[in-house]
C-alpha cells in the first residue's frame, strides 16, 4: 500500500510543493492526498495524476478531518496559522508527524513534551521566512562557531517583491502572497531587537518610518523595516551573547513612507467593523478618517491632515490606487478598515498574466576570530516563472516538501515541536534547494558594527 501524504490546504504556496511530491511519487511509492475546502480550484494536471487523491474537506468538520489524518503516513498543513492547532491535536492522538510553514504558536509549543514522548516530529517554520532564513543562517553560524568564532552581529532581511520587468506601479510592489498579512504586518506589539548591546523598541505607529537601507549587488537598493520580535530566535540561534540581532522585511525604497499614510489614517486597523461598508465608494471610505469640512475636498483635507505636498511622490501613489474615486465601490460587507484597504489594494496590486515575482533574502554575520573582527554578507535572489509558479510558492513549498520526505524516510530523527535549525534538517534541504536555483552568494566585507569611526581609527 502506497505511503499516504496528506496535504491540507491547496492555496497559492502549494504549486511546487505538490509537484515535488508527485515527481517522486512513483519512485518513493507515495500517494499525495490533497484536502481542500474548494477542491475544484486544483489544476487538472494535478487532479488527473494517477498518484493523486483529492478530497473536499472543511477543516472545522472534526469527523472528516480526523478520518483523513488517521489514514495518513504524514501530514502537511498549509492552512492559515490559526487553524494548525486542531490538526496538530489530531496528529498527536493518531501518532502522525506534522509539517507546517507557519510560526510556532504558543499552543503548538505547549505540545512539545507530548510530541517528544510519542517520538513524533512536528516541524514548523520550514517555508521561506520563516524557513530558508533559519536554515541558511544556521549553516553559516554553525560554520563560524565550529572554527572558534564568536558571533557579534546577525541581521536578516527578506522581501517578497515583483521582478524588475513586472515593477509597473509607483509603489514598486504587488501582492505575491497572502495580502492580509501584508496589510496587518507589524501589528500586535512593538518591534523589538538589540543593536550593539542595547535593546530597541519601535511602536507600530513609528514602524514604517524607522527603516534601514540595503544594497544587493546587481539588484539595487532596498529598504527594510523591523519584524515584530527579533529576539525570540536569540536562544534558538545560539546568539545569547551577540551584540546585535535584527530581523526585518524588505521593500523597494519609498514604500514604507507611503504605507505609513495608511497607518496614520487608521486604514490598517483590524479591530472594529464599518457597518455600512458594502457599496461605499473609495472616496467615502477615505473620508471616514478625515475631519469634517464644509468647504474643503477630501483630497485637500487629507493633504492638510498629513502634511503632504501636491508634488510629493506619495500623492501620486495615493492617486494611483484610486483612493479618491467616487465611482469605484467596496464589496466587503461590514468590513474592518484593514479588510477594506486590502480589497482596494488587491484591485491595483494583483499580479498580471505576464507578471513574475521576486524573492530577496539578505543576511549579515559579524564575528570575532583570533582577536580580529570579520563580517560575512550572504544573499539570494529568486525569480518566479509566472503568476502561478511564483518564487514565493517555490521558496515556501519546496522546503516543506523536502522536509516531509526526509521525515517520512527516517532521515530527520530528532523528535519534538521544532524549527529547522539543526544540521540534519538544514544540510540536505539547502543542498537540494541549490538544484532548484535557490543558492546563497557570500561576500567578505569589513566589519563596521554600528560605530565605523572607531573601527576606522
């Protein structure tokens, strides 16, 4: 009987994942069972593959979910993060290993002891970011510490962007993954990190104005804003004594300053509902966040309110997404501001039929060895093929699929709720990713830390 891999959720990030498993299904005797709420959206080539089984599954239906999990040899959950926990509980009960690309939740972490006692592997954060960032970072950190180096600095930045030829709007941005995650990014607490031994905090309302500039050779200049919690990986990476630990999200220069307009207006708020949102014009929506005036137009009020000059590049960006259009209407009923903003942006920022996306990842490693300070910079740039076979789907899906087979074949053995920071995980996956064009370039550069004058002297 074929070894049954249950893939729950067949969204945007699963194209490469499923194809990878199907390409090996004959040789490795696999049956790839894909469970989705809308199975009709799965492509015909996958649906008709002799090693595929498609089932309609509403994850909230416990009997159906449990039956599918009980029959599986291993489970991959590509559901939204909040839905993993019910799948995890079933996997624990039925003794099934689990793979997800999502951050480890508090509830998942609390299952660690039970997972270990059953000698199960619950591999999380094995996508792009989190995922490839962990593996590529740990490969270098382990290499440095093995030769006696002491880590001083680690910075890591990732961006899901558009390829240069598809960069056709003033924002230099289009959605290449879950739009909701983009709209609510940075919320839920201050960003926290450590620089030169000093703790730093950036509250949400300041997040998009505290950016760093990064240069990627051959690809130009980018900006980065801080991720919410850089310090949670301090122990996992073995960086307890590092002076700097900073993780961030990359965008093209100018994006964050313009995005900050939405933050200051309150359009990214997901905490309350606008009762009469359906049928409201974009112009009316924008006016909700502005003071009343018997004489001034919506445009004038917004410019005065946020001190934007008419010739400011930001103004062109706001016009481009039709924020003041009285004819375009919202279809979301009783939406939160964030949901409505997402709808507006999706109409402007969806990948076109010829568009390609681009993933950029950039690490900085500062270390001391034999009394001297060194810095190693590492980056990778991955281009998508088309709007379906995206770089995002490739870099999220392939590590998930690779980890799944390594676990299934007994090559990853350490039990517990974990992330991919151990050599038995990152070594084979990084090697195989190179064959798919996901490889890191490394550069030795002078170590400057954050005080170049003292180093130069």
